[in-house]
């Protein structure tokens, strides 16, 4: 298992300002960082890649799509813009040495139509991501589709649907991830959810039900780690948590109060928690 820390707990920056933070994460004992890729500056991510190599840290990355760059839009121009955005994010990953680009890359974050997904949207999403996966393959990056809970998106909300989406695309560089926060809201059975997507799952987010310190909330961790053990998951296990450090991100993730003593407490306790649960599963 490889253990990572998503830097969105502290920052959305994609430049040299994250170097001291990366050093801290390394010092706490993590194997890697998950980089926010919102500013699509390849040169900056190349510098980040150099620093991570110097520190001996691995990397994954996370990004989102916008309403104007939406892979499932009925507007072909917006679908093309979504594809171009993903290609740029993949280029940033390659520059930084990140092996996985994850997130709700299937559709625009927080955009709703007032109904469930359509067959056309399903088709458009698969066509767009298949093209993005071709670019990812050329850059040795795996695209990792993340399903979100019903309050954040309408297109993919559960493990079974996301696995089917990826199976139908059938591309070596388009897979999916499992996120304990979204699963806690959407899945009827944790074990069933993990097993339903095991053949497509290449990444896991460890996130508490209140987005704070993993192991200090209400997620069914016994079932989670047991299920991951049963399907022999052995990839990246990345902590994703959010706090009040970034007002815009706190508003987007609906964090209205202080949820943990400090970011260091969350990061160090989360790593200890993951390692102990993996060992004991």
C-alpha cells in the first residue's frame, strides 16, 4: 500500500509555494502527495516534479471540470473544451510525475439539470473520456473517475454505475476510484460497493463523514478496510479532508466550523489510522 495526503487541506496552489508543505508531508511519513491541478501551468508543475523527486515523494493529482468545460454537455463546443481541459491537466500530471489524475472528471462539478443523467450524456461522457484516456496513455497517466454524492453531482453517484461506465469505455488508462465520504452517503452496503467495482478500482480516498480526521467520525471503517482487504486492493490510499484554511474551498465543500485541532493532527493521525487498519484488516 502507498499512503498519500491530498494538499487541498491547505492549498489549491500549483507552484513553488507548496514546497515547504511537501517537505512536511514527507517528514510525517507519507509516501506521496495528491496535487490540486486547477492552475494548468505545465512549467510550474515541472518544478514541483523536480522537488518531489528530490524529496523521494510520489504523486497523484486531482482536478475538476467546469460548466463551460463539461464532458457531458449537449453543446459540442463545451465537450471539446472539457477534453482540452483534461488534456492540459494530464500534461501537468506528466510534468510533475503524477501517475493518476482523479476527481469528478466526468462532468461539471455542482451543475444540475433537475433530473437524472440521460443516455446522451452517458454516451457523450464516454466519448470525451475515451479521447482523454488516449492522451493520458501517451503520457503514462491513468485517468481515475470519481463518483460523487447526489448533492454534488447527478451523473455518477455510486460505485456500481461508475464501474459500468469505465468497463464500457474499456480503456487501459481510464479507471475509477472509491471515496469513503461519498460511499458513506450513497452506498447501501460498503462490502457490496467495493466488490462491485474491484476490477476497475485503482485509487482510494480515505475521508471521514464530516471531512475531518479519518477514524474520528462515523464512517463504517471496519467494513471498509475488510472489503478492501478482500478484493486485495494494494494501490494508493490518499487522505482527503477539508478545513477552514481556504475560504473559497471551505464554502464549496460546505465546511462551516472547525472540525479538528490542527492540520498536523489530522495528517499524522490519519496516517497512523490507515496503517493500523490495513495491518489489522
